[in-house]
C-alpha cells in the first residue's frame, strides 16, 4: 500500500508538472513603465510665524535630503531584485530610458535610484572607491514640460472646471465645516488667508519639520496635524477629481497616461529582441495623483515619498498582450496590485486601451480652450455692451444738439442789429 501511495503521488506530481510548467512559461514580461515621486525633501516654503525659516535647512527649501537619497537608493535596489533576469545585470543604455522634471529633488532622486538599480561591476567600475556609475537622466525646462509637471498650466477650460468645483456641495460644505479651523490656522501662521486649496502648504511645512525632529509650535497638536492631513489630502482630489473627473483627466493626467500607453503599444508591436525594456519617470506627488485619477484607481491619499506606480506589459502564451499595474507606497511591503475598473489584474491590452480612451485627449491644447458656445456667449455679451454704449453716446449727442438749437444766441442778435444800423 505504501508503494501504491508513492506511485499515485508520483503520478499526481507528474500531472501537476505537466500543467504548472506551461503556466510558468505562459506569461513573459516584455516591457515596464514606472512613475515615482521624489524622496524626502525640505519644505517648499514656510509661513511668517514659523521659527524654522529657509536657513534651518542645509540646502534650502524644496531640496532632497539624505533620507530622500536613501529612500530612492533602496527603491532602486528593490527594482533590481524585482526585475532580475529581465534587465541585464549590468547597465545597458539601450534597455532603459529615464526622464525627470527639471527640479533638483527629482533629478537627484532619479540618480540615487539608478545607483541602487545598477551598481557597477566588472569593467563598469571606474573608481574602486565608489560603488556608483553615471547614468543619464533626461529632462526639459520646467516651462516646456507638458508631460510630468501637474497641473499643466495655460488651460482655460481646466481653470473653469476648478472654479465650478469650488461651487460643488462637497467643497462648500467642507469649507463651511472647517471655517473656524482655517481661520485659526491663518491667525497662527500669519498668513492672510488659508483655504482648502492652500492649506496643503501649511501641513507640508509642519510635516517636514516634524519628520526631521524640529520643535513644533504650541498650537500644533496631534489633532491639528490630523485635520491638516485630511484637508491636504482633499486638495489633491479637488485638483483632479470630485467634479467632472474624466474631463479634468483629459486636460491633465490623461496626457501622461496616453504617452505611457503609446509606449506600451509600441513595445507590444516590437520584437522581443528589441532593446528598450523600461521607461522610468521621476516626478512629484501631483504627477502620481493626476495619473491615478485618470486611471480611476486613486486611494484618496497623498502619494508618499518614493512611492512608485508600475505598469508591466506581458505576452501571454496565446500571443496576446496584457497589462498589470502595481503601486508601491510602503517600503516594507511588496507593491500592491492595482486593477483598472471593469478589468482583471492582467488586463488585455486592447481592453485597457478601450477602457481608458475617454480620459486620453486627442489634442490637449485644443481641448484646453473654452468651448465655442461659451466663446460665442462672450462675444454676444461684448457686442451687446458695445451696442448699449454706442446708443448712449448717440443719445447724449442728440441731447446736446437739441439744447444748442433751443438756447438763444446770447448777444449775437443785438450785435447783428447794431451792424445793420451802422
């Protein structure tokens, strides 16, 4: 009976291997696109009553700290482990392209990340005293960046949507319910006004100082920080969601999503031997939120330092392609799977493209312009005003002429009579 059991077990293992082995080979990673936020930084700015002004920070405001460097070095090591066997052990310039916004903190984060992802070995070691090698990070001037720096400027239609969002019930109620709190914050910070849109900067300053062990003002209690955090998180939803999320996405995060899907589609059409395997974007919390709002997978919380949104393109055993998404927002946890609404984890590429089509603009600059109907209304109003002014001017001129005709000619008739008798 023991021998029979062993034979049955061996047969079962054989069947399992027959089914499992093909499954293990059935899904092949072909391309990766990922977006991450920069690491820990100093505050963007301070407030008038803050005892910790810019001089309190070694490199000034808005700069990557050593902790931020460590965070991205660790993320780079994590990515190296995750894509071992997919990326080459040594850096190959044909395999990876890195783009950053034109900020010190994002450029430095990308460099720290690449130091963890591709430590030099063998012939790539150019200095035995440092385990690092230079790897290019590409960027464009901030004023020309139409891909990674959100919200994108010079978009009248988006500005109009923001104004309309301020009139929504959710926004009005939250403002009303926190009116006294916002007034208190304005009074304590010395700021002229603190709103739901601007309160993030107060939280940001205090959060950075708290993380770096600086003494907090007496008014900054645990409860105050918690409320500031809630309102700060709301400000991100305000920018990219709450009201007409899809249209906002077409004007903002959908631009980046369309660019990413274009690269993914090109990778699917390329041969497996083509070299480009990864595109990496180094940007900001607003970039991550704008992208996730476009995808409708945003969790309502500010993207933490060194958080990373990952797209992976796979080729299935039947020749089709799928896209899987993951979000790493905790350094001590594996990236969390993200599912596109109405699709599965490994979403067929064509389904992914179809489901996101409504948030990807055909021409963002054109869609940013105010609608023709609104422009026509403005023209009509303008012409009406001009017409009214012209009518009033004509009426005024006629009135003046009538008064001149009705008034006597002063002493002119006396002078005329005198001349007649001379």
